[in-house]
């Protein structure tokens, strides 16, 4: 039978409430089992309305009542018609609701995207789950050889339908169901409630209320001013990270990591994570120091359990046994992978998804590897004194201020976007970072709203966390602006006691030390370093040149002094008598 015939009023086929009902032979069917009792008294079938018997009302549910309970329409599946026609008819019947969509991938199944806040998004990829979906939406009768054979469609048919275009093309495509307002498309358009089609990769269903937009950033600035950031740049980076989270559907594989460190425990790292996450779902997983596979398994499990997660925090990171820095090849790969391949032993079937997750890392101990710092926007907190006796003018920042002002902060972040768009979407072309597209956009948003010194701590944190860079900064600070040969720099390295850090593999061998130092200098050529002397903080850039000395061509290096900031003194020390 042609597909169109399923919708035509021909003998043996009827339409009830817009749903194709195939009735072999047009025969009258008895009411579905459970609709009447032995005395033909109507029972409750509409989610709680008592029947004539005066049955007690069912308790209220946190979830909407299934449409099938309130409908008398029937959907008949018969093995006497081609499977392609039945799959198409089933798709049309289910698509009449407002909560089913097809996944963007080929043969990717369905997605339940309810506008009810209590119903989380759910992928429908197997016949068992599709059976439950059908049960709540359609009254099914299954016919075989013209006879009523049951009230469920066989699983083998449903599994085939879930992977067929005949079934799936009845549904609109959705890339993601979102619970918080989001920007999408090249124009950074704010989502309205309902289905949004921003083109491939930007088709979403927003299940929520219209977004509010604030005209200022007072709540954000109050929070930033109350937190013990080491520098103004650390606070600005935190606001930038919150903007990245709000725009997390942009720049897949090109969003920064956010390493958050502090001088001591309970300095506010978790509070900063909460600020960045905002109203999005966040999940914390534990860092594994000596192997990547447990971390990867936790990460994959988190994303599979909660596909709508917006931020994953890798908590309490620390260097492994014998290691000087916190490093993970898995973390580095996740940061740069536009399409995440989610598979780990014991985590189920492999799944791919667009990399739209913001990744934060927190630590009190150890230093982050240069590979993590190169991909990151660092944030550092410095808490001085007894934490139990330190007052806060905003109360408990995490448990009181953020909880009370979370919606307002989200509105202010959206207001920052509106201000930036009104200014013509300017980019910050002065910042330097490997993830340059994202960094220039976020830098432009911050500048348009008066936030200064974005990534101003990028070089200093990379120097502080990386032992080799830290040692090179100390080395350059002792002899700034002087062109020296490698053997002269080697002598200075030994004198300063930096041999174990800079030249660990060539200690005591002059020629090997000169060779290794030349390699290290060449590797870090034109990079900037931050170091502190007794009275100033200096910024240096390593330079290299070829010159002639005494008629011989030699290679020279120097640490060019780019800037110096005097360190303040607490008080004038009394000179000894």
C-alpha cells in the first residue's frame, strides 16, 4: 500500500483525532483491557479523575500525565502492510506531540525534549526505550494475519524504525535540549522559549521562560571584589570563563581550560567554579594522578549520565608520584577535540558529541603542566590569615551570595552580551592565546563592559607553574639586557643553584650543559617570563642573535627587560644601631 494511503479514508482505514488507525476489515473492536471493570464501571484512566465508583484521586505527580491516558485514539500496527509504510505512519503519529525530536546524527534515534522542567532530555536509541515512549503517547493495537495479536509493537520492528529515515524524517532535528537561555548563530541571537533553528549544529529546544537582561554588572563586580584574587586579571578571567560557559555551544575544540589554584585549602576555588557554572548543570569528578584511564572513565560516565551538563570540574588535582607538575594527556586532548568520542571500558556503547563542555581544574598542591597552562585561562586565589576569622561583606560567597543572586548574575552576563552587540561586536586583538578566536571575542565583550587586564596574568602564571620557565625567569632577572654566550649562562645557572631544574641530564659535563641550555633557550625563544627580585617584579623576553666576537661567529642570548613594577614595602625597617 502506498504511504499516502495510510492517511486516506479508504475501507479498513480510519483516522481518529488525527492519528492513522488501521483496522483490518473495518471490524469493531472492544475497549482496551483495563478501561472497564467486571461490572462495566468506568475506571480512572485520565491521570487522576475518579470514576463513578468514587475512587480516591491519584496523588499529584512531578511529571505531566501521559497523553495516551487522556485519548481514545488508537494506532494499529499490522504485519500485513510493508514495514516502511508502518514505520512512516508511526513516525507521523508520534511527531504530532511537542516533545519528540530526531537526533542530528544519521540513524541516531530520537530525543525526548519536554518543556516540563522536571523531565530531563533523554536519548531514545533502543527498542526498549521507544516502547516506553509509545506506551505514554499512543494506544497501540498489533495485528498479525488480520487478527488482533496484542497491544505492543514487536521490538525488532521498533529497532529497525529507530535507525530508518522512513521513521526519523517525521521529526524535526534538534542538536540539543537546553534548560538555560543561550545565544546561537553568527549574530549571537538569544534563545526564546521553544524550538530554535540556527542552522546545522545550532538547532536547539529551549525549555524555559523568556530570558531577562540586566543593564549593569553590579552584582558580578560585588562578587569579584569580595574574592581574594591575586591580581585584577584573575578576577577578569573568572568573568571571561563565565561568558565562555554561557557561549559554550560556540568554538568546539577551541575553548580554554580554566585552571584554578590557591595558596591554601578553602580559599574559594569551589566558589569560583560555581560562579562560572551559573545556572547550568555542573559535575565534579576526582583527578587521578598516576593514570589517565580512571579520569577518562569518570568523564565519559558524567557526560553519558547527564548529556545536558555545561561544566565539568576536575577537583583536587595534584602531581603524581615522582612528578613535579599536574599533567594529563586526556585533559589536553579534550580541550582541543571538537568532537568528543565518548567510550571507556565499562561505560557502554561509544557515543560522539560536539565538544560544548567547559572544563575547570582546581588544585592547592603542585603546579599545572605547561601544556595545560598553554590551553588555559589561569585563576589564582591568595587567602591570608585564619580562614575561620576572615569576615566577608557579602556573607558566605558560595552558600549565601551566589545562591541568592544566581539569576541576577546570569541576567548581567546576558546584559554584557547586549552591550557588546550594541557596540558592534568589537574584538580584542591585543590578547595572545592559542585559542585565539574565542579569546578575542571574550576579550572584546569584557572591554566593552569595562573589565580590564584580561589574561594579564597569562605569562606570570605559566612562569610560576612551570619549573623550567620559573627557573629561566630567575636566571634572566639576575642579568637583564646582557648578551651572553651559552657557556657564560651555564656558569650562572650553576652559581644560582638552578642546575637540577634547567640542566638535569647534563650535570657536571660542560659541553653537554652548553648543548642542552642552547636547546632550552631555542625552545623558549621570544617567550616572556615574569620574575621577582628583592625590590621589583620584572617581565623579560628571551632573545637570540648571531654575532662576531674576536672575529668568530657566536650565538648569544639575552633576557630583554620589557617592564618592571616596584614591589611595595609594608613598613620602613629600622636600621641596626
